């Protein structure tokens, strides 16, 4: 099986990592030579997706193409090649266009009547401001004073402004085509000070009834979007209810690897069965049989170790897979480390969460001893409860 992954940043790392776990030959395509996913592929093509003819020719000897980027012009070219029959593409451009816009997504949520955080001005401060078309945590702002909102409220078509919900955040992927959707494992997310995900727990510690409602919500959203492929759904648990935060119709980063280590379910392999094999069977995720997993990003810098969001992994160039790294089951480590300045993603899997947490803590302590570090920073967002701050 020969797969081409277009885009070598964090989504490309996820796709390449899982493709190699499936035993495939991986071609990485990116216009930049030194991107994080380079160290995880068999071959590399430094190539900018711009011309349909050139792109189809370059990808002609692959069995499947997985986009791992959010550049709309490039995605249009890849989709045109797929429509012409030149490539098999694991991607749904129409669903991506809808979900890539937070404004359009929120209109869909309103039409469906699903629970969402209250929108400004019908909520108290603090509020979260999200750019319409930014991915992940890019451009997300916490606003604590009404006077700070003026630049955003005057451009309501470019931003979503909603109540900050302080509860825990959960994620789920749903995969399939109309008439056949499967919700996968629920994971729990922890954020850094900039609201970027720094740690994933699998499976999430979520009450069974809420988990089932989350799975049903994910499938309902997939049906509404008409999804053909994979979609990520994120919610916050606040006030006893799950409030929908966002959806993204593309292979996400972070959570698929955590799900793989917990359940053995490989989302990239499922995409191959869906787009090449002609179908996908239920993944067989059984609550109670999964291994507990923690997946997190660390940065060693001078005399300190800091847990931080995944953005730190995109800043250091190629990553290398290192099994057993300081006691982790596996790690992705920056290959261009400079003495005491490096980053890594650590993965631990064990029988239950206390065992995983113990191994994780032992690894962090071992890294600190080895590198002579005297400070560990594990900060999250510093926010007040909604209603505690006034205009």
C-alpha cells in the first residue's frame, strides 16, 4: 500500500505516523523540505500543489492520497484530480468548507438546535473570541472586559464570540459516508495557557450516559454535514451538559494517535478501507477494554521543562520516533535538538489511568535528572468563572 500525505506539519505527522503503523509506504508531499513529518516518511517530494496536471502526474503511482493541510487552493486542486479519476482522495471538500468556517458551523448548530455556549451579548464575561477561519487555537482570545470587544463586535462576520465555559473539554471522531457512520473513542483534552491542546487522555472519564449522547451528537452532525470521510467534534462539559464547541471535517492531530494506543483502532487505515476498499466496518471500540493512555507535548529549554500545546512541535523541524524514550512507550522527538533545547511528544499506555500517570511522572522526573532541570511548568488557561467579571 502506497499512500501520499500532502502537508508535512502536525496533521501530516499524525497521518504519517498512523500510516507507518499500518505498514504502508509513505510519500510526503510539501513545498518546504524541512517539516515535522519528514522523519516519519519513506520518500519525500518537495512540491507545491498548484497545477492539476502536475499534481496528478506526481501522485499517479500512489494508492491513496490523504490531505494533511488546510490550504483551500491546494485542496481544490486535489479534489479536481480526484473527480477526474486521477487519484483516490480521502477527503470531503464540501464538508471541509462548511466546517472550516466557525460562523457557518454555528449557523448549522443553531438550525439543528444542539447545545452550544451562549453567544455575546447574551452571556456574561469572560468570553472567547474565535476567528472564523483559523484552525485550532490560532487567533483565539480570552476577553475579560467589554471595552476589549469593540474590534470584534464590529466585524461579526469574521469572528464567533461566545461565553467561556470552564468545564473539561472532550473530543470524538466520527468516520463514514451517508448511511454508515461510526463514532470512535471519546478523549479528554487539556489546554495550555493559550488554549492550545497540550495533553490528551484516552479513554475520557465521562459518565456513560453523557458519552452515549456525545456519540449520538457526533453521528447527527455527520449526517447534517453529509460527511464522506472523518470529522472531529469537540465539546465542553459545563453545568451538567455537553456544549458543542466546533467541528472539523479533516483528519485531526493528536487524538487519533491517542485512540490508536488505547484501542488499536487506526483511523488512517479506516480511511483506506472507506475510500479504497469500498466500505468500513464498525471499529469495535468497547468501553472498559481500552488501555489508558496519556499523550502530551513537552519542551526542554535551559533549566526548565514545560508542557505546552502542540504548536511547539511545529517549530523544530523533522521529528523522529523513539520507542522507550525515558520510559515512554514511544515518543516523537525533535531531530535537531540543541543541547538542552528540544521538544518531544510522549505517549504512555497502561492498564489504568493511575498506572499511566505514575509512569508519566517517573519519565518527567527522569528527564529532569538527566538534563539537570530544576523547574517543571504545567500551566493551563488562567481565567475567572463566567459572571465573575463585568463590563
